[in-house]
């Protein structure tokens, strides 16, 4: 199977082949995502919420993103692995942006970075692209700005904000982004953006007209993430299955049913007698 590259994604958009993207945060989730055939794995800063227990993505650091990126890239070869630039990073000086993005690639093994924001991150996008760092953009609901936005709310419902999103998608394409994530926007708007730009538009809560879809691993597998947004479809009850396995384990340890004969190592015959003989 061939490695997914920017060229693969361009071809998929051109041929109307939908792109399947999912987040992953560690070695086993990356292995499974690859085995399932996903095209893009995102080491999302959503890891702050779903695996580190923070209440937003704001506290997530570059060191944490690196740590998880290393685990993911050890587990997946074929999919394009993209890592989020954490909170604030894209707004630092050009040198600092390049240093952070560069570390995610050189040390982490990511093959691209994702940057949240529109107009205000264009220069960061340009700097990365000029340095050979592929950039995936992310507009609409941008969770790093949750405190500014006042919550996880649908974006682009009104004329002005819809216009702004279309404009930003075009600007990001011009700045060299190879794809754009559109989060939580009305279906018709997302579809028209996907038809307007020539780079793939990957939707999350953005309807059926996008060139691809992305969901958070722990949401779609219902794995310990608590309640998920309404745009999430639950594809398996992983948390439930893990919980019932753990409950059986605890029960069997308490009752003595585990370990049983097949899980123990017997001593050679005669040894026990001679041990205390
Ligand atoms: O961090 C993340 O998981 C994301 C996706 C939801 C797009 O940014
Ligand atoms: Na993110």
C-alpha cells in the first residue's frame, strides 16, 4: 500500500474520492487507524481533553504534542500524520513558529502540521510552507479560541460570518495550505467552500458536501470521552466493552477464578518436595 502524500490528497479531491481522517494519540490507536485504512491521522490537541483530562485544548503544550506524535508515528506508516500546533504557537514570531513546527516534524516524525485560524495565521502558514512544512488549515469552530468564541458554537450561520469563512478558505489556499478543516459550520456553506477552493475540505460537523471527514477517535469509538457533540456518529461502544472486561477481571480476582490452570507456570516435579527437604 502506498504512502498517502499531498499528491494523493489532491488526486482524491479531483476524482471525488472521499478522504477518511481520524485522530490518534498513541501507538495502538495509530496502528488501528492505519489498519482500518484511514488516509490521514491527526495528532489533535483534542488529546488534551480525551487522553489527558484537561477541560479544553488550551493547556496542551508543544512537549505534550511531541510526546504523542512520536508514539503515533511509530505506529503508522501509510497514512499522512498531521500534528496540531498547540495554543498560541502560530501567533509567535516567525522563528518560533518554524522551530515548533520543525520539532513536530524532525523529532515527532509528523509529515505536516495543522494550524487553527484564518486571516491572523496567514503569515505563519506562509512561513511554514516556504520552509517545506506542509500546513493543514482549520477554520470555523476553532477550539483553541473557545474562550474568545464563548463556547463550542456553530460558526458561519449569518451572512457576514459565512462570507468571512469563504474568504479565509481562499486566503489559506493562496497561502499554500494543502487542505482545510471546517469545523461546525452549516452544511450548505461547507459544500460551497469545498466547491470554491481546489484544496480538500475536511469537515467535522460540516455536513455531507465536504471532500472528507474527520472525527475524534474517542468520540466515534465512544471510548471514555463522556458525552460527544451531536455531529458525532458512534461506530462502536469501546468504553462499554473495556469497562465490562475490567469488571469481569476484578470479579475473577476477588473470587479466585483468575488465574486458572492455563495462566500459571508449574514447578518441575519433585522440586517442591526437595525445596524444604
Ligand atoms: O484536535 C482535534 O482533534 C482537531 C479535530 C477535531 C479537527 O483539531
Ligand atoms: Na485540534
